């Protein structure tokens, strides 16, 4: 190719000494030297350049029939146009040439060269030749190409990743929004072009829910300022125009000196999880509502047995708020039990619950629990473990029902039965008494008749001695019959004497209180013991004395049915006296209307009373050679009895009210 206006000079016209110097110069250059002529022709291509392309210098500098240089064969066709045009432009303008291009090496591979040429002038400033040099920059170029390729591959990769990613410069200005994030938000970084605010501000304004924007901005600014990672949950615009929950995170990429070069962020779509959690929370709230509405007291315990939850009903029923438990530093279960369970039941409840927690077996128990109004109620508690698929216990569920009425119903049924059997006993006794009376009254009546007849015979004048003797005889016979009847009855009682054993009265009192404990606590009555420690032994029929005590305790408890709850106490006292042992049972009731009449059989002031209790007690004590009496005290009534110490005398058959 010959550019118009450039005069072609023959190489042969150059003086050979100048040509030789120029060739030396080209060879001396570091790199691939070459010499051009002011008219754009080439004089010389160095040996190094020839070695690279394999084309001799004479051939390279020649032109073909089209006017193209032969070195055209050492470059790509389209490269030749660019190179020759750059060269001729430089020649025409006489300005430095600088061009980067590829050249085909002898082995057919292409190498990158940077070719530079500067016009060399004479003193007059006329260009006399061009000194050119091509430098092999192949390695640097391929490294750059590689990194560019890597970069674009990385960019492609980032775009291909299904996660929503963004990158920002060290100052926090977003530089890249990947395809997933663009698709997620419908926002592209090249659209954030407003001059009035930063790219970040535009991105936040466009993509973040108005209620969350300030938070996101503040958290990001804080991270950009301090270099700490960014992490926040917020609502972000979705392509469908709705806002969805996002877990946003960003970390700083630092160079070897630790300076931040870039921020990389990820926006994870957690909308479904958040919505699922919300639904779960809602469901939980509904379940809780249902649990609170259940007509039972419900609680939960951890697998280790510590209370974790109880329903509102339990809270209202017991009047205990959760903070009453949680403030405790002790084991929560023990604290809860101490707060609400009856002192007499606490140990048993805790022991059996802990046994269930240890064994995993269901728990069922009846116990007394304090209601918010302070009243002890009988409860039935059940507890079962909830297990995971692998059988491990994940939770304990407990349910309590107030069964107080049922228990009390059973108790009154039991009492009614007891009364019935007592009544049957009394009836049998009444029958026995009637037959004794009948047997004795018969001979006694004829004895009285004989005695008065004898009296009459003797009062006659003269007295009829014979008749009187006969009357006396028949009186003697009747008296003997009566005495026999009495002896028989005595013998009946005398047999019982052999069932008497030495016993400790304090122990019997404590045992009786044990038997009655349920009944007494159901009535809200507590017992105060004032027992003389070294009480002498008494020889008694323990069963009968127990019956006496049961009767006296019951009377005392029943007398206090109207007494204020806090003062319902029975004090039981034992003392050692000159008579033997004295036992006092004192209550805080209204006192006794008539302290003597109450011992009469069938005297009662109770709607369902028999009025036989005290009279039987008195007979029992008399048969033990003891005494029973009652008196009123300042705050109630006191019923006392004594028992002699040591071997029993003959038991008395009849009461002597001494
Ligand atoms: P009951 O208990 O069936 O009435 P009791 O012979 O045991 O029969 O008692 C007779 C009556 O004595 C009772 O009805 C009651 O009026 C009176 N009484 C007994 N103990 C007391 C007491 N501790 N305080 C007041 N009254 C009492």
C-alpha cells in the first residue's frame, strides 16, 4: 500500500556507510530494533526480529504487487491495516509511533509486541530516518488478558450465583448488583444515576421498606465506618412489588495491609421462614389461648423436671405469678411445691414427681393445694412425658383438677357409714342394757315385794314371825338371782381386763391425731401438742382409749365449725398428777352449754348427732378406774380425763360421780 503524498526513495540510494551505521544502531537496541525511512519505507529489521518471524530482513522491507509490505505475512490481516495506517500517519505527521499488536512467530504462534518509533532529524530539523523498536510484552499481556478473563469469569460467576449479591467500594458506594439481586429487587445499578444523592442512598430508597430504611442505612454506615460486618433483618422490595423479609450481611475484603478494598454483601431471602415463624407463633398463641381456656390447671416441666410454664388458670387459681417462681434461686420445682402444696403433702409430692422425672413414667397423685383465697383444696395431679421420635423426653405436661368436693363427698360418706356402724353398736348395746335391766328388774321387783311383805308380817300384832321368815327367804332368793345376773355381766366385763396392756398415752395421742389428720386439716383445724415427756406407763385397752380420744377430738373440731379459720386450734395436753395421768383436750369453740348434761346418753345439740359419744367415753374411762369431765375456758371448752397409773384395780361397773 502506497499512501499518496509520500515520495518513495530507493533503499539503494542510501549511502552505504550511513546504511551500515543505521544497521549497527538497530542491532544495538535492547529489543527488536528496526529502521524506517522518512518516506515510510523500511531500511532494516534487526536479526532478533528476523529470528522471531523467520522472514529475512530483505524480504520484510519489500512490497508486493499491491504495495503492501511483505511483513504483512507476519501479522494478522486486519492487524496489518491498523499497523500500516498508524505507521504512515506517524510518518506523515512526523510524530512518535506507539502501537501494541501481535506478530506471528516462526513456530506459528502469536506474540504481543509494543512497537515504538521516533523520527530522527538533521540539524535543519528534517527527518532523516526513523528509529524503531518492538518490545516483547507477550507475558505481561497474557497475564493481563488472563486477569481480565478471570475478572469477567468472576463477574459471570457472581451473576450466575442464585444468591443475591452486591459489591461496594471501600467508602460504601455500591459498584455491582448481581443478576439475582437485580431480579429480586427489579433494580439495576446503572439505573441509579441521580446526581442528587449517593448510589447507596438511591438503592436504599428504592429497595428497602420505608419502615426499615433508616435502620438499614444506619447499620450500613456504621459498618462502613468501623469495618465491622453488617448483619440485619429487614424488608426489601421484590420484583412483584411486595416487600419480603431479607437477612442482609456484608463483609469487608481487605488488602495485605488490612485496608478495606471492597465490601461484599449478600441478601438472603428469609421471607418464607419469617412468615412460617410468624404462623408458628400465631399457632402457639392460639394453643396457649386454648390451654389457658381449659377448665383445668396446666403446667409444663423441662425434661429435667424444672417448671417452664403454667397456664393462666393455674396462675389465677393459686394466686401465684410467674415472677414468684423465677425470682427464686433455689430449684424451681421445690420452690413451686413449697409455695402451693400443703406442708403435710409437700415431701410426698416432690418425691413422687422426682421419681417420675427419673423413670419417665406417668405421675398421678392426690394432694392438698392452696387456693388464692388461702383455702386448702384437694387436687388430683397427673403428668405425662412428651417424647421425641427417638424416645427422648422433650417436655412434661401436667394437669390438675380440683376434686375437693368429690373428696369431701367421699369423706362425708365415710363418716355417715362410720356413724351408721356406731349407731348399730349403740343399738346392740341398748338391747344388751334392756335385757340386763329386764333380767335384773324381775328379781328386784319380787325382792321389793317380799321385803315389804316381810315388813308387814313383822308389823302385825303379834308379829307373824313364820310368814316374815318366809318373806325374808324369798327376798334372799330374789336378791341372789339379781346378784347372779350382775355377776354374769361383771364376768362379761372382767374378761376384757385381760386385753389391757401397759401403754404410752402420748404415743396413742399422736397416733390418733395421725388417723384424724386428714379430717382435721380438711376442717382447717390444727393441733398443738403439749405432751409431758416422761409420762408414766398406763395399763389400758388401747383400742377403747383411742375411741375416747377420737370422740373428744371430733367434738372439739365440730365445736369450732363457726370459729375463724386462723384460730381453729385444738391443744392436747398430758400431765402427771397425784391421781395418775391427766389428759386435756381444749378447743377454741363457743364453749359447752351444760357441762354435766352433755354426758347423759342421747344428749346432743347437733342436727345429725347421736348424743352417745360422751356417755360411752365416760363408761370406758370408769371401767379403767378413770374419770371424765368438762369445763368452759376463757376461749372455748376443755374436756379432761384421768387414768390411774400402774396395775388396774377391779374395773367399776357403774358410774360413781365422785
Ligand atoms: P354428739 O357428738 O353425737 O352430739 P356427744 O355425746 O359426743 O354426742 O356430745 C354431746 C354434746 O355435747 C354435743 O352435742 C355438744 O353439744 C356437746 N359438746 C361435746 N363436746 C363439746 C365441746 N368441745 N364444745 C362444745 N360442746 C360440746
